[in-house]
């Protein structure tokens, strides 16, 4: 799927220096793959990946310098007329005048970087991977509890923000309150963050909006966190609850299965402590220790003894 990439924001994030700023503010991209145009510079334009950002390095520039001026001008004409989105140059290499003329003629943005071509390619790919990642927003909170990214969901008024505030007081870190922007950064990994306009802020019913970073310090907040566990707060009791924890529930986010725990909410229950225990127990499971399964094995052994 194509997305519009703001050229100025992209250049600022990668600390790029403009060689030619195009008249347009955005380019269309649909892949994080880059194209090293060595074959195109030699005159081979079959299977040319014109939809990719183009990356020039020492090899390409050295080859261009070896070409006769008329051949170079012809290659640049054919290359830039292909409607490529953008050109990046590594090592702050100076492009030949014929290249600059062509990029101006066809209004193709051209930027350079002092990084080596390989490092520039890696940074560009990482940026585009994040930019193009599928994303959704959810009405939820996101906390870092003992290093585990926990997304807290539930109906409005169930106590998500109050629970998150209690966790902050106990030394854990707030990532987002009320709205979580989620990006799928790999087939099994989700990254959550807060919308910038409400970042580090929290709504407490009866008080209004508070700034957690100002009240508790920068150590109480995080900008983003991978989502590893979901906890759903459910008002009251419900009959089908798994009291032993033998059955693992999941919630589906962007086709990624995230383990989910449903916690009944009743007056007098300390939800913050329960979530702390859930985080520690999740870490134990990740290390291979499953307490309900161990209990089940012990019970099976006892039954075999008495048979």
C-alpha cells in the first residue's frame, strides 16, 4: 500500500543535506527496499525498480565519472525520466553537473549524507519499515511493568487510569493513557506509543488531566514499548473464569496473537498489585516455568500413587 512520505521530516530524521529540494513536499513510497542503480548507470533498464528510493555510493559515482559527457547526459535523462521517488547519496559525494541538471528537470528530490552508503541504507530502511508498518489505535492504556509491555483495556470508568497511576507510584512507567497507537513492526512484534498531543498525560476522573512526567519525573514515563501482554479489566464477577490459569486466552491485534488475562474488578481489589504479579508470572512463563502445569503434574502423580 502506498503512503505519502513528507520529505522534510524524512530528511530531518536522517540528518540529510539537500542537494536539490523538489517543488513537491511529499513522495509516494510502498516499500522499504532501496535500489542501488549500478546496472541502470551502465545502461541496463530492464526490471528497473522505479518505485524504490535510489541510493548512490562510491561505486556508482566513480563509474559516472568514467563516462563520456554525452553518454552520462543520456543515462541521466533516461534514469530521471523514469519517475523515481527520490535519490540519496552516501559519503557526501558530489554528484556530477549532468546529474543535478536532470534531477532539477524532472523535479526529483536529491539528498546526501556523510554516512557510509551501507549505514545510510540501513537507517533509511529502518525508517521506512516503521513508516510503512500497519497501524491501528485502541482505547487502552500501556504500561511498562518489570520490563513487560502491558496493554490495559476495559470499559470507560472501570479504573484503567487509576490503576496505571498506582503502578506509576509503585515505580513502573507510563507509556500511554486512554489511546494507544499500535504498529506491527514484525510478524510477531507490536510497538505501542501515545499520540504526541497527549503524551505523558493522564485523565483522572474528578481531577482532570495530569502530566505524569512533571509530577513523577522523566523516569516515570516512556515514549514507546513493545506490547507483550494484554490485561482486560472486567467489572464484577463472571462464571466462565479460569481459576487455575490452565487456559491461555489471546487477543488479536493486526493479526498478531497477544496473550490476554481477564481480571474481575470489584471494590477492595488492588489491581496494581495483581498486574505486577501478572507481569512477573508472565516472565516466569517466558523462561519455561508454568505454575498451573506444575500443579497439574503433581496432582496427577498423587492420583497415580493412590490408584
